């Protein structure tokens, strides 16, 4: 009987030892790692390595678990050691393309290279990361992970074509991977493929209906498709859900802090308090949709070590289901420390994007409120500061607008856009010298900034410095880098015309503008004026007549043709044109909003203008009907160009006030000429 007991004990000990062999432990670690239990997997792999310190599989498994957990610095030595041991077993060099002998070995090589690439990316070694992931793709072209993580890095580096190809490959292999649909939708938003993004978001919603970022991304797609109502609704839904989630995270952290801290430990921040966080890196899911307030290049040249947004994006790439609305899932996500930071950045972006939509709808007060909230969450967001300055400018709040620009300049003295905005504000206030100085500062900050030269030219024209304006326009034309070639040629021609020295040059520039915009009544009107100055009366009358045919409500063309008829003694035709000028001029005055008009009343005046304005290729941006008519009345006053500059900045109120000041003297002059023409007709 004693012998039987001894035999049983021996069998039990042997069985226990067999259960603790390196291979068994390694298999257990693989199961835990696949299930996402990285801490236990690391412990099991470590136990296996104590028993067999030359196991490449255990090193690679532990390194992959460390990388998936976010501990990139600890992962790389394990992965390096695993690759070295695999190379020794298979007789290939670690820095050469692996030649695995079996499918089993190929899988381990691919796993090691993929996760080392991930770890290197998080630590900022982007070149090394791409090298590992490219090799992993070549080694196992049917494996999902190398394509998925390479797509994330390609997106960060703005290689949208390559990233899309990788995401397409992943979805071919895993057609139900909701996270990849989210990532590809974000990629397509950055490319401007809003229809494609909508299709991916439909798939995302189908496979993961409670994805937290869904409404932010769909709002961006709607915004790109100019569906403002839908974009506002989606941004509002995201703001509500993300705000609730962040408040829950704050409560959870505060409770944990109270439990783990002694009485001497400072209290945690109150529930609901959101710590300002840095903005999302370009290319992350939910990153900025619209950066038009800051046209600076946002390309990612190099990623900082331990980038929070990149680390979070990579951690989410491990998942087949995106981060959900459920608060508990967010707190328990793969990288809980970075989740609140990224959510805060996404929430700030949602407020900013909603403000942009509201600006398009000319609801500037609500847009300003959204931008204030954006800056509470992300106080260093220069784009939001500039957008706030624009909203204040739109409302005629000059000093707050200037202060917003000053805050941006304090953060970044090389931000040329802030100087350009200050230039526009000072022009609206009539400070043309100050406006020109701000434009010069913008040029110093970025000598290739065409808009700054355009602003300085406008300010110089307004102050009567036509030589300086012509020099700026000439630079823009010679550089051929401006997107406003027609307007630049047109304005330089007018500068020559107002300078009064070279009408033939004015005619040449205006003719060039006409070749590019053959249906512009404005260009024909002013070329007619240049031809009058050059003594070509017949050509001038032909231009005025064609301008009237292009725009039958063009007061400037009627006024100038009337003067031509009067000089020819054709008084009846001159009287007809003068009366038409006064008729449309009176209509313009009647259409001008009151000085105390509300933003809603200004917006109502703007809505019908877009179609009218597109009649003339020189004025493509939507502006107020009355401003168009007022522009047509101004044939020489340089202040009209300040109106153009204000409209380029979207400031309807300032332009309206300016043209209200300019228009009545013009009508009085035409009325006087009408009276004289009538007297001459009777005398004849």
C-alpha cells in the first residue's frame, strides 16, 4: 500500500512538471496573448524563459505582448533577441529578408517584425518601423497585422494612396473589421473623398452601431458635402456623448484616487473637469477635418517619441471593434491613460468643426461660443484662436478680433495668417498704413505667402500708393503661384488706370483678364475706361455696350456709356443710360442693410447673392446683392478695393458700411450729368 502511495505521488509530480514545460507554458502564453490578456501572457512567457532562455517563441511572444500593452521600450529587446535566435536556427541574417523554412517559423518571424515595427513607431523610429513592416508584408502577404499597422503609419506620413491600399487589403481578408472601416473613413476624409467616407461609415455603423467617433466622422463627411443641417446634428450628438464619457472617466479616476491615496494626498480634480489636452495628430481617427483658418502645412515630418495620439491609434488598431460609447469600455480600453486625452482632443475638434458650420450659416454668435469651448479644451489651438478672431471680426468686434490674432502671434510669431487677418481688420477701420505694415509682417513670416502680397497691394491701392501696389501684383503674376490670377491681372490693370500714367498697360492687363474671364462685365467696363484714356473711343463704347449686355443691371457700364454718348452729342441715348444708372443705384441704396442690422438680417441679404455673383467670373465668392451693385458703381475710388478685401474675409457688415459711404456721391454726380445732358438736348 505504501508503494502504491509513493507511485501516485511520483506520477503527480511528473505530471506537474510536464505541465510546466517551456512548450506548454509558451502555448499558454500564446492563448493569453491572443485573448488580449497581456499581463498574464507576459508572466507565463517569463516563466518559460527562465526554464528555456533560448526560446525565440517566448521572447517574441513576450515582446509582442509588451508592445500591444504599450510598453514599446521593453518590447524591442525581447523582439530583437527573438529575431536573433530565429535567424540562428534558420541560418539567415536578422537584417536580411527572412527565409522561413516552415509556415510555423514564418508566422513567428512575421509576428516579431510586425510588433517590433509597432514598438519602433511609438518610440519615433519611423524609418525602422517601415523597414520592419515592409519586410513582414513581403514575408507573409496574407497576414492582416502588417498591413493594418503599416496603413496607420502611412496615414501619419500622408501617404494616403499606400494607406488606402493596405486598408483595402485588410478588409479583403477581414471584411467585418469595424475598426478598419473607421480608420479608412478617417483617411478618406483627409483625402476629401466624402462620398467614400460615407460608405465606410455605413459599414462601421452596421458592424459597430455604438462606436463613439461615428458621429464626429459622419459630421465631417456631411460638412464636406455641404450638408450643414446634418453636420450640425452629428457634431451635437458627438459632443453630448463624448462629454458624458469624459465626465464618467473623471469620476472613475477621482474615486480611484480617493481609494488609493492617503489623507495627505491632494484631492483629484472634480468630476466633469476636463484637463486641456494637445490636439490630435494629423491622420488619427477623428482628426481635424477643416484647417482652412490656418493654411500652414500640417504634414508630419517626424513623430515625437511616445506620441500619445499615435500610441492610442496603434492600440486601437489591435481591436476589431472600435472604442464604444459605453463608459466602462472606454475606461477599460487597451490604453486607458491616453483615451481621455484623445477624447478631449476629439471633443475640441467637434466644437471647432461645429463653429465652422455655424460660420457658414452666418450664426457668428453661436460659432464664437463653440470656439470659446474649443479653447477651454485646447488652449494652444492656433486655428481655433484665428477662427474666433474671424467670428469677432464678422460681428464688428474689432478689438476682440485683434486680441485673438495677438494671442496667436504670441504663441507663434511666424504665423503669417494672423498678420493677414490683422491687415484685413485694420483696412476695415481705415488704417491703410497699419494694414500694409501687418501685410509686410506676414511676408516676413512667410515670403511665399501670396495672400499677404495681395493684402499689401490692396492696402497700397487704398492709400494711393499705386506704384507699390503694381509692384506687388507684378510679383504675383511673375511668380505664377497665385490662385487668383484673373483678379490680380484685373487689379493691376485698375492700378495702372488710377495711376493715370499708362492707360495702354491698363488695357493690356484688362484684356488678359478678359481672355481668362470672357464673361466679366466688370473687366469690359474698366477696359472701356482705359480705352477712353488711350483715345480709343470706338473700342471703349463697344466694351461698355457689351458690359451692359452681360449684366443689364450694371450701373457702372451705363454711366460710362452715357458719358460716351454725351461726348458724341447723342443726348437721347446718354439720358437713357444716365437714368438707368440712377435707377439701379437707387435700388442698390434700398438694398443696403441698415447700419444696425442684425446678423440674421445680414445673412438674409446674402443668401440670394451667390447666383447673381457667379454671373461674373471676377467675383466667385458669395456676397451681398447690395455690395455687388455698389461695386459696380465705383469706377475709380480706391476704397472700393477695401470692400473687396472685406468680402474676401467674409465681413459683410464692414463692406456694407463702406459702400453706404461711397455710393451717394456717385449718384449725385450721375444726377448732375443727367441734368446737364437734358439741358444740352434742349439746347440742341
